[in-house]
C-alpha cells in the first residue's frame, strides 16, 4: 500500500481540490492529517474537530 505523505502526489491533489473550493490546510494540520491517515484510525467528525481545535 502506498504511504501517504505531505509531499506525495495524492496528497497534493487533495490540497489542490481544497484550493478549488477556496479552502486550505496549514502545514501543521497537513502533517496531523497524514498521521491520522497512516494510523488507520476511523475518521469521525469528532476526530476532525479535535484536529482543528489543536
């Protein structure tokens, strides 16, 4: 399975899609998102809210 990283083509595509929607993720939050995805945690609204509020 492909390892996702902030520099990976797939993650850059996600950021591009966010920019098309006038959204962005600060670099620190990008790293947190990658960590969560790599940990294979279940993505929930509570998890997302927790990442944003940190």
